[in-house]
């Protein structure tokens, strides 16, 4: 029988404020185009953000909260881990010096959201569901707090191996099983495969002739930082037979 005890999440203790530092970096060696595209896909599917009440569920260090608030949304970031929440508050304070943006942070479990029914226009969930022992309990809560006609958008790794490669992950998903689970709680469910595996391999391959330096990663990061073009944002509208992807972007409305 599968344990109902949540796996200890110690990412912040081990990696610190990494996601924020990578997102804000202008140095091609430290910027993370792969991560940036996850946020990009969520924003693309969210549409016009101005004036929308958005829940950033599992906000971590506040990277996506920052992007949403900067675009004009009224964002509530929820994070269970105290250290992650501390990072989020500190990070947003450093960039919103004039306090013009609308955002707040709440420490709470995704299983028990402290909000009324039909409260948010949009709920976003970036790389969270793979960490949960009971993902359907979170989906029930999301469906409860989402307004009629609102949209829930998530990203998660495409399942490539039997056992998750990241020790922080409880379960990774195939597109079909994620879609079936979302359909229990939302209508108009959609699945988009992103982050083509060609570019992921190019991005992560350490070149042995150059002391295993990640030349592909640096090249892609330069493309994003200098020209604003991210290959992980390429829209493969009709994937071919041999196209393989590493990320799933999914959504549903109620």
C-alpha cells in the first residue's frame, strides 16, 4: 500500500534560492532558459492577466508570482515550506521597491487552501503535482476555489523512466494519465507537450572536448538573453511520430 506520508521536501535547504537567482541572472552561465520556458508556457495559456485574481499554488521562491504580478495580475502565492516562503517575500520586495504590484503570500497546504469557494480567476501550478502523494486532493481544492469558467494551468515533467530521476518527485506522469485525472475535476481539459527532447539533449550535454562544459546550455541561454528567442517555447502544434518532449503543460476549466 502506498504511504500517505508526504515525502520530505528539502530542495530549499539544499539548493537555496536557486530558481530566482537563475531567472534574474543576466550571465549566460547561470541563467536557465529551460526553467524560464515553463513560466512562459503558463503565461501563454493564461492569456490577459491584467486585473485577474490568480493563485500561484506552490509558489516556491516567488519566480512565477513575480512574472504574473508584473503583468498586472493580483497574485496570491501559496507555499507550504517556510524557507521557500521566506525567499518569496524577500525576492518580491527587492524588485517591487515602489510597491505598485498586487501580491501576497500565504503559508498553507495545497490540500487545505484557506480561501472561499469560487475565489480565483486562474490557478497556476508550476512543477508541483509530481511532488504530491495525493494529487487528487489538491485538484479537489483547486476546483473548489476556482471561479466558474476559470482556468487551472500546470506544468510537470513528462514521465521518461519507471522511477523519477529527481529524488524530490513522488510520481511523474504520462500525458494520458494526467489528462484522465484532470477530467475528474475539470471540463475542457487540454494537454500540450513542450520542451522538445532535441533541445533538452542539446542543452544538457556536457562537451567532453571542452572539459565537459555545457556549451549547448550557454548557447541557448545567450539566444534568450540577447535575442529573446527560447527554443523551449517552440510550439509543435502537430508533433511527428518521432518527436519526444520532456514537459507537459495541461489545463482545465470548471
